[in-house]
C-alpha cells in the first residue's frame, strides 16, 4: 500500500492522512478514548488526533504521556529474540541486558 501511495505523490499523502483520521475518529467515538497518531517516512509526514479528554477535544498540538507503554515494546523485542533463537528463553546471559533495559525505561529514559 505504501508503494502505491508513494507513486501517487501529494494526493496520496492527503488520502492516507484522511483515511487514518477517519479511522481513529471512528474508533475514538466507538470506544471512548483520545488518540494521536503520527506518521513519518522519507516522503510523507502527518499527525492526526481524535477523541475527548477531561480537558476537551484533543488536537495534534496536545501531548500524551506514554508512561509504561514502552515496557510492552521491550517485552515484545525480548520475545522476538527468543523466537528467532538469538536468546534462549532461560538464557542467564540475557537477564542483565533485559534488566538494564527495564531499569532505564522505568527511569523515563531510552536505550539503544
């Protein structure tokens, strides 16, 4: 789909942005949450928002606290390493790396 959109040029960017905006607006109304989605590639960038917070309707200028959401990405990455065979599920050598990553995430910093 992205290749097709890239071939269409500027009209594709507005089409993709419109479709994402419509989808998150529908989901926000259906499920009752506020959301902001940013998309960035080499040729396209946009941010869309939908829903209500206790402060009113959200916009693309609002900031969201991500909180503990990064732990999900860490767990997913660890499981992918296990699944690919790069780390055994009970591999003691992986524990310090995972522990360090989780401690860094718990301190609101990032790691690479």
